[in-house]
C-alpha cells in the first residue's frame, strides 16, 4: 500500500516540476519589474519581497532545497524587513531634495547601464570553459552533506564571514550608542 | 510476544483510510494524475479542517479557562456549556460591516489578512502528526518552518502600514521588533536539537527521542539539562512570536488601541485571529516535536494509543499552559521585553548550545549530564542574580482575596 503512495508522490513531482520553475520565474520577473517601476516606495518594497519569495521557490523547485529555504529566511525575514524599516524611519522630506548624481542621464543612462551589464555577463558566461562542457547529472545535495562541507572544507570562509558580520553588528551598536560626553 | 501489538489498521487509521480510498478510486479507472491531486487535497483538507476545529474549540475553551482563573463563568449561553459560542462568533464576524478607512492603502489593507494566513497554514506541512504521518517529508523541515514563518512579519507590516493609522503603524513596528528579537533565541534553541540529532528533519528528531531509558523513562530531549533550558527558552520565545501574553503589547489596549489590528473589522479581523491561533498551534506542534518527543508515547505500554493521539494531546497541553500563562502574568513593558530578549534569552540559548555540544562529546552518560547541567546552571545563576539584584524579592501579600 505504501509503495502505491510513493509511486504517486514521485509521479506528482515529475508532472509539475517544469511548471514549478516556470511560474515562479515569471512571477519573480514581473515583481522585480514592478519594484523598479512603482512610484509608491512601500509598494515597491513589497513587490521586491514577492520577487525574493518567488526566487526562493525557483531554488526549491530546481532541487536546491537548502539554498531556497535560506533565501526565504534571510531575504524575506531579514532583508525585506530592513528595507521596510529604512523606509519607515526616514521621513519623505529627507528624500525630497535628494538627487542622484546620475539623474541627468535619465532613462537612457539606465537602459545603457543595464544593456552593458547584460553584454558583459553574457560574454563572460559564454567564454567560460564551464559553458562548453556537457551538463553533468544534477547533483543531489542533502542538507547534511552541505553542513559537512561547510564545517569541513569551507570552515575558514565560514568563520571569516562570521567575524565580518560580528564586526558589523558591533559597529552598528557603537553607532546607535548614546554619546555620554556633553 | 507483545500483547499490546494492535493491528496496523487501528494505529495507522488515517493513513490506511487514505490509501484504501485512493486504491478504490484507482480500481474505478480514475487516471493517475487525478489521484495525485485527490491525494494532496485529502491531506490538505484534513489538516485545515482539523486545525480550524481546534481553533474554534480553543477560542471558547480559552475564554472558559480564563473565566475559571478569574472566578467567573465565561461564555455559557449558546449550546451546552457555551460550546457553540464559536458558531455565534463566526456568524457575527461574517455579518459585520467590513470597514476600510478612506485614506487606507486599499490593496495592502486587503491583502494583509491573506498574507498572514498563508504562512500559518503552510508551516503545518512539516509537522509529524503521527508515525508515518508527515504531510511533506522535507530534509530541512525545521528550516522550512522558520523560513515560511518569516512571512508573518511581512503581513504584520502590511496590516500596520495599509491601515494608515498611527496606532496601527506603532503596533506593527513593535510587533516586528519583538518578532525579530525573539526569533534569535527561538531558532538557536531549535538548532540545539538539530545539532544533537544530526538532522533537520522533524521525523528524524522524533525518532531520535523514541528510546526508553531503564525501560520506562522516555528519552525526550526535555529531560536533559540542555534540553530543559532550550525547551523553556523555545516556549518563551514562542509566546513572543505568536504575540501572546505576557508579550502581547503590540496590541496593548491602553496605549495602542489594538495595534496593527485597529482598523480591521468583520471577517478580516476574524482571519487575523484565526491565523494567530493556527500559528500558535503550529509553534506548539514544533515545540512538541523538538522537545516533548513528538508522537512518541510517554511510557512503553502506552504505545497502544495511536501516535497522533499523543501528538495532539501534547499540543493541547502546551496550548493550555499558554492560556494559563495569559491568565496569570501581567503584560510586560517594551524596554523590559527587549532587555529580556537580548540580555537574558540570547546568552542562555548560547549556554544551552554549549551544554548540548559538551553533552554530546562527553558521551551522553551521567558525566555528560553533570557537565551540561553546570554549563547551563552557572550562567542562569549569574544572569539571574545580576537582574534581580536591584529588587528585593519576597512573598506576595494578598490584600483582598485572602
């Protein structure tokens, strides 16, 4: 009886895995475009959050379960809240007089920058030796394996990042501390 | 020969029922893709149904328990002992006028209750409700719980901002600050369990707690020194995460009307209410899974009781203690709340972390017990002394109700 259920589960995954990638990708692109285009800052921030969520779902659908969940935890739980708090804590008048040094370039500048970045990335991707080799079978990356790698081969980078974040935390606390001297 | 071994059909009733129903449909020639859909709908429908019934029951039982603690009757008019009160409440909520402030951000105001409900229901997917009863068997189930649960903060912010009301924004900012602060001890105390088990899968964590020491003493993590501390920390942080008393100051009536819920009425308010309670059950379920042995029976001969009965029994017990706490403790002040999170909960969760690591490397025997007890006990005494040094703690004198 259990085999019957297991077969069903495997079937359901095969049938919809393609759509599980395509639909969130579309949502992600639309939400990102909306985040760039909307005038209302809060709406833009919420659309950005939506595109973070969709990106997490794309990762999960592609089999990178751990990365997808961490994407949700960090970007939706922390980064989105950080952006929202930054908007809440700055008054609109702070932004009224502010002008970007590149504002004179207008939309042409934006399009040129984006196109330049796209060309540079594409050139880099197609010239890389990785693109010329055939795709290996998708690696299976259980969470335990990722944990072992992080705690084994990649322990030094992990610790360095940890130290960096601790330094940032202490720096933020120092900035927020009240000045005792008159 | 085990006299208590029952036919699997009884203990595994929900699973057997589903498999029987699906194979029945298959014999009628229903195509496989439709079976997949039906199978998923069956599971999801059952979970949503069970938790909505639990929510309805709890909403009336909570008021009854609070009333009992406060020496009054509580709801007792609708149905036997007031048990149909949720029905009356539901009719009232649905028929009430849905007010939207004129200057509100209409879309955000409308979407907030929906966004609140989605993570509350989604986190239910990874809880092991019984033996072989995990709706979604995820390798990183615990991570999934916290990742999806992060959506709640977005919903609270949307509710506060969308209402365009200063009380709503203040309440939402308080709620988010509190959730972010208490998420740290919550996640660290869950990580302790994942570390000792060596897995983030909830079913593996439950299985690891299934042994009985000396043949009768359950091997639940709460019965180890580090597990006891982590369990208490997780419980306190869970209270704060679900915005329950004594951490319910985002909705402190006396200063903020109702916080981010101020501008909500009718069914939208009911949705928030429901999401909060379902979220509370979910986090109680996670606490039971992590520390109280999940669906494992407390004594060997009690394994004849179906595993899902144990799970829901334990969840009901933890939820009851949360109601009890609400009836007993006054609301905290915002600065006390933050101080408590950062200066007490966080160091204690690190101590539990260290104690668990020592417990593991000292061989999990009596020596490990003593070592980890010292590692969590010393910081507790030091921190406790530090924070209570300014107050003289004496027995309370009752002036009116003696």
